[in-house]
C-alpha cells in the first residue's frame, strides 16, 4: 500500500467505526464486515471482492498500534483530505509541511516562501516520490512506501468444473483431465463416487490476493448409469429375475459381478419378489474396505403360456384356491 493510499483513504469509515474506537471495537467491526463481503459468500460479485479488500486494508493498519499512530498523525497533518496544495489566502498546505526538507527550508534553489512551490509526485519522473518522503518522515517507512504493509492475506476464490464418468470408471476411481479457466489440470476422482457428488480439490482455485492461499477447485461429477448395476454407499446393487418354480422350490443361480465374472447364489425356497440377498466382498473397494453386492430377487412372470403351461397353471390355481396372499392387508391399512 502506498503512502498516497494512506492520505486519500479513510480507514475508519471503511470499517464503520469512530476515530477513537478501541482495538476490540475495530476487530469486531472487521469480523462482521469480512463475513458479509467474503468472496466465498459472494461468488462472481466484483463489488463484494473490492469491498473485502478495502476492509482488509483498513484492518491491517488500524489493528497495528504503531501503524495506526502514524496513520492518524499523517491524516492530522494533511487535514484528513486527499489533496495537499496550498489553499487561498495563504493557508498552510501539504507542500508547506514538507518545504523544510529542501534547500534552506524553502523551495529548491534556496528561494523563500514566495518562490515556486515544490510538487510531490507518486511515481515517475519529475519530482520526489511521496512514498520516499513519508518513509523518511516516519523513520524508514513504518507501513508506507514500496516495502510497507499490505492488507492481510486473503484466500482466493473457488473455481468450479464438471466431469462425466462411465459407471465402471466411477466405481474404480480414476484421474481425469479438465480445462479450468483456460488451464489444463488433472483431478483424482476417488472410487465409488456418486452421481452429483462434489469433489473439492484444495489449492486449485484462483490465487489469493496479497499472497494469500489459493482457493479450491470444486468438481461436480456425473456418473453415467449402467444397464445392470447400481450403487448404494459402498455396495453395488443388481436385480436378478428368477422363475416361479425357482422362487417356490429354491435354487442356486448364477449372478454376474462388475469385474466380468460371476458368483453362485442360493435362493431360499419360498422367496418373494423384492427379497434382497447379499454377496460379501463384491462391492466398491475404497480406503474404508470393500462393500457387498446386494441382489434383489424379481420373480419373472411369463407373458405367453403354452397350452400345457396354461393347463398346469389352472390346476395350480384350483389347488390353492383357499389361499389369499392379501389377507390382513386391508386391516393393516386402516391401522
């Protein structure tokens, strides 16, 4: 922050505190304003970002007793205003305050008060730098000049990106290449990522102002559906049809696994549609361990029956005519 900034900016107004506010009041005001205007809470709002920087600049100076004293002294000498030329009627201006620093206490060339005024620039050629002058006045800078204090480090803004993964790739985990703000980057997607899940990659966002830490990269993952398998936590899911006789009498069936193999699974006699059976260790492998394969049984209903099958079905219906699979349902519904 330059010396000219100290002359032109009212840090007390930036924080909304009086000039006699104590350290606790300044800190409280800063925290409240910083929460309100923090870039993470105002994504894409340049005015909020600018205001956040102004708050940080003001707090960096006013929270430091030595810098605050120097700031107050400078503002008092300059009358608290941004312009420091002599006023009409001989009023003392900023140039008069520093006139004594040049030849014989007046203007350059030893000329008196009636001579030409000294002009102070803030950089470039043609005159002394105001930062250098202020630095000498306060003994080596004290927060002014090129080596002076800046506002406290601020974390950079987060960036967002999206990635679409095939189901198998999402289950196994993979490294994907992304282009974010024109830059190529690689992001590791962990095994078992869910559709819509957000992956936060620390330090891959925008650089922080004033040397602060970079923000994060937040990647939203879309997982393409699989025609057979699904995912639930660390478990894989699959629905397997069985025939009516298999469901009634029980059977040992073959169930495919995601790795391209299969497992033998015993279906107990009398299994109904919707029953779930578990195959240990055939789910998603993560740092926590390996999940299971959850098999949902679905009793297949034939759409076209041969004459012989139709006759057998009629015989079965006649033999079980006294059984009502919905007994008690209406009563339970009224409870």
